[in-house]
């Protein structure tokens, strides 16, 4: 509640979550850390008191699940994102096609991903596409600066997690260059395959090459 006197359980069964909230719709999302009971990096929609897979052996006993595991919106392979951190909504930003969209932050190999939500099916799903991995410090969270409309990301090393960078901490600006973007705008599965929609014309030969 707004006065802080009452709390509602949205979900449980997370190993090391990092939560994001859409301030307009109230959608709550969370990443989690691959490890015990968490086979890869997930991105969850958190709601309805659902269970998301992690159990504490000391409390519940080994593999004694309290209820069915809720599937995430998407799984990210270890090779793509080995450590899921925050989600940031870029409302009011001046970030081109990323404006008003959600981005997800990866930690071990620092990277920012555009998140494309898909509500065409029975449950909310998501796809991710890399925006940039050009960081010199570990990223943990971000926010839109109202003065320039750009995304600022700050973070520091976390003991025991591991990071490919040697720098202890830092803050970076992710600036929109004004150039045309070839990031996808929508990704959704069908019974015939996966449809990827772009906001700009794609070269036909490159787009129809299976290697791409």
C-alpha cells in the first residue's frame, strides 16, 4: 500500500532476483541468477502469488516444490546473458526507438538488451535483442535523466558473482546517436515459425539468408 502498512505477495521462489516495475501499468518483472534450481537466466512476469522455481533446501528439503513452477516470459542462454539484473522502462526518454520501451541489463558480460513483449498468446512472452555491450564497468541499474532524456547506468562489482571487467564501479551514459536503427520492433512465434518485424526496410538478401 502507498502508506507502507500493508504488503501483498506477488510471487516467490527466486534465487537472486532484480525487479523492475512499469510505472504506468504496474507490470512487475524480475530476472534471476542461474544456479541451484535455476537452469539459465530467466525474465519473469511476477504476479498472482506464483512460484518461480527456486527452493531453499534448508527450509523445504531437496526438490520438494510447493507448487507448479511458473514459466518465465523468456529464457536467456548462458552464452547470451549469464547474469540477469535490472529492467528499466524508458518513459519520457529521448532514445529513438527505445523510447517508452523496456531494457534489461546483463551483468557478467555487461550488456543492455531491448525487451519486446508479446501478448498475442495465452500468457505474456518476451524476446530480447542486444543494444550495446560497450561498458567499462559492471552495470546494475539505470534511469532516464529528465534533463537530456538519455539512459544512465551505474553499478559495481559483487563479490562471488564474477564479471569480465576489472573496474570496481562506474556510471555510464547510453546516448541515442540519431542514426537509423535495425533493432527488431516485434518478435512473436507462430505455428509456421517466428516472425520478426522491423521498423526500417531490411535488405532482402541478408534477411532471407538463414545464416543471419
